[in-house]
């Protein structure tokens, strides 16, 4: 469970502090990443409750350990795909924009 928690926390930090800030800068929104933080947290909490409700009310005889293992594998595949799509979007967007110039 501890390794699972660490494995989920590291991508959480990656998306929150690196990718969200890059999105704000690249799309030139004025503001900070607070709304994106809140939205991602809300989706994560909703997903956690959804997983518990699914496991509690489904007729599946799968144990929590195998259910968690299958869920982690599916989540890993989905997050890898999301990271690849994000990388492609950021690279495509950065090629279309001129270099950022610091006005000092």
C-alpha cells in the first residue's frame, strides 16, 4: 500500500507542478494554477469514491488485492497514454509560438 501511494503521488506532483504551470504559460492565461489544482483534486477524490462504490456494490467476487492490482495496471496504461498526448501537445504548441523574451 505504501509503494502504491508513492506511485500515485509522484505523477500527481508531476502534473500539478510541472505540466499545469507549463499549460498556463504556454496558453498565456493570466493567473495561477489554483483552479487546475482544485479540478484535478476533485476528479481524483471522485474517482476514489467511484472505485469504492464499484467494488462495494458490484457482484464481482474479486479480492481487494487483485482488484487494486488490476486497477493500478489500467491506471498505469492510461497515465502513460495521457503523458504521451501531453508531450505531443506541448511540443506542437511550443513550435508554433516564438521564443519567450524576458522584458527586464
